[in-house]
C-alpha cells in the first residue's frame, strides 16, 4: 500500500514543485513505484514531468468532481528521446491545469468535499509505494484535500529570517486537520532547500531549525543549484536532466532517506 505525502508550504516559491518532481524521480530512480498528483492550477509539476498540461484528457479536476477515476486520468512521464536513452526511471502523473482553479468554488457545494482526493486514491493505493502531492501556495480547499488524503507532510523551506514564523500557520492547519479530519496526518519533516552554506544567516537559521525541530529536520539538504532551475524548461526533473548535478544528487539522497523513514512510520 502506498504511503501518501503532501509537499506543502503556504509560502510561494519555496521549492514545493521542484521538491515534488525531483523526489518523485529520485524515488523512481531507487526502484519505487510513484504516483505524483499535481494539486496546483499552475500545473508546474505536470509540465516539469514532461506532460503538456493543455493536452490532458483528464486531470485531477475531473477526479475531484468524480467525473473520472485516477485510473482513467493518470499518465506516464515522458522524458523525450535523449533522456529516454539514459533509461531513466519513470512515474505516473495525475496532472493539473487551469481548470483546477474552478474546483475551489465548485467543491464548496459538494458533500465530502475535503475527502474527494482521499476517496479517489483508495482505489489505486495498491499500485504504488509512494504518492506525492504537490500543493498550491495556500491553505485552500485544494490543499485541504491533499492534507486529508495524506499520511504525512513534507515541508520544503528556505533558511531565511522569517522561515520559522511562516511555519506557524502551516503547523496550526496540520494540527486542526489532524484533530478533526485525518488522525493519521503528521509532519514527516522539514526539508532545507536552495541552501547556500556560504551565507552565514542560512547556516544560523538551519541550526535554529535543528534546535527547534530536532529529528523532524531531514538530513538531506538541497543546495541552490542552477541545474534544478533549468530542468523544467526541458520538461524534465533535475534528477533526469542532469543526474550528476549536486542538486540532483541531493534529491536522490533525500529519496533514500524517505524510503528509510517510511519504514519507521
Ligand atoms: P509556488 O508556490 O509558486 O508553487 P514552489 O514552492 O512550488 O512555488 P518552485 O516552483 O519549486 O517553488 O521553485 C521556485 C523557483 O525556484 C523556481 O524557479 C525553481 O526553479 C527555483 N528553485 C527551486 N529549488 C531550487 C534549487 N534548489 N536551486 C535553484 N533554484 C531552485
Ligand atoms: Mg509550485
């Protein structure tokens, strides 16, 4: 049965999508069966997996509104010829595009509105080892669907001055979901991303994080790495685009860490 994880942080541009796509590829790379769910109307995780969001027959929107099942809607990553020659591991994608923006409003009217994704995932959970959900930068009905479906949350964060303050809202939301909607939900860990060890402040914030959250801070640290930023323009995760880049190696290390962490859940 798949373990289901949300990659969430209500702050924008902190590396959620980069983390989801590269963790998915990293897990596939180490032999895990992965479904990636794009819960963001921006559709960046979909595009970053080589799938044209405008060409999708069904998306997560249809699944949330029960107009299609995940089995009907999922597609395989497409790496293109050059990457395919490198025989890179692939994963399944439940994609998103701008249609999803409407779901926010349409779901309000429906029953079991927070549980739509959870219900849909039950039918495919046996097909995967990991389901990773890329959440939008908000604590909206979409993110709530992700949190209700998940066993845990992975929180990517930059080691900046306000990093800890920004966590409070997310931690409170997770507590509320845990108390009222999903007893299984917990924070799996905080992932330090876009890290630059030459910047003293980042090292200080990183130390504070470890003091405060102890083993909730993942050992893997994702460095700021231009190859990770370039990869989406080729429709590839960094891990597939340039497996030897420092950032890609860090995500593969992180994938291995996740594999060993789920055994302790
Ligand atoms: P949003 O809140 O809009 O969904 P996000 O949290 O998903 O954003 P990303 O889209 O993953 O954030 O990243 C924001 C930007 O930072 C992107 O341009 C991405 O390529 C870049 N980026 C992410 N991680 C790294 C990294 N480790 N090194 C360099 N650039 C990075
Ligand atoms: Mg994103």
